[in-house]
C-alpha cells in the first residue's frame, strides 16, 4: 500500500498515487521503469503541477547515461551537477496546470496554465548559476504530477502555443538566451550559429533574429 499524501493547500482531494517513469541508475533504456509512486506534496513556497507535456532533450539523455563526468575523473558517471540519487524521475521541460500550493505564497497560481523554469540558482542577479535542475537533482516531469517552486512556475494562460510546443522551450531556449546575453548580442551584430538544426541552434537563430542581429546558420546538408 502506498501512503496517502497529506492534503495540500487549495486542493484536499488529490490522487493518492501517480504513474511515473523513473531511472534506477545510470545506463541505457533498460534503467527506465514505469512505477506507481505517491503524488508529491508541495512544501512552503512550492506548487503541485499536473503535467500536460514534458519534453525530452539531450540533458535528460546524458544525465541518464551519466555522461557528464567530473573534473577530477572525466570517466565517472554523474549527472550534470554531480552524483544523482536513485530512483529519479527525469524531465526538465514541463508545461501543465497548477492544482495545489504548499502555502498561501503561491496560492494565486492555482488553476493557472504554467511553463516551468527547471533551474534553481545559487544566488540573485543575472550572473547566478544553476544550483540544481528539475529531473536531475530533484524529481521532474516524466510523471503525472511534479512539485516545483512557485517562483519558477510562470503563467502562460494567454499563450497560443500547445502544451507540447511550450514543453520544447525551457532548456533549449534558456541555453541559447544565456549565450546571447553573455555575448551582448543586439541589433547590427552578425551571429554565426553552428548546429543550427538542433534545439539550442534553432532557439539561437530565432532569439538572435528577434534582437535584430543578422544570423548565419550552419548545419549539415541532410538537415
């Protein structure tokens, strides 16, 4: 029997359990298992999101494979930011609806369609670095529900994009935006984008063009 999670603010009738794809260690597709697990409970400042769509990108694949290594031992199997705890629910790119909050600080989001920023940061300001990532250091969106900080759940109620389209954005577009910010790209610049057919490459082309830059996109002929 699975334990029943305590009621969360604003939603006393949550399901007792949910389906989730978990990884049991680093490796190939054989380490992925479908399991029935308890629905997580949001804590202070957190919200519970009913997942509508979750993207899969290279970050998810390399984290599962343990391909990031470490400075002192490049061959060691780790996640992006270090060793992982298993089992782990992956899925960094999440779109869904907020169904509960852990306290009143984020209760205003209940019922909102949201896109989740997958990162928590090591400090304030534009130079802060990710301290953990959804689906890596904490359970992510390859499940029916996921808990995220309320400050990282951004309302997209007015977006014309589908949930699947929204779930393509956070990692790829966040990575591209960070590079353009570091390069201070603006109108009149010329930006060379290599690998322009991939997720980050496509994002860099679109975002650089939106800033008024001239873009030169490079990819292999078959793409």
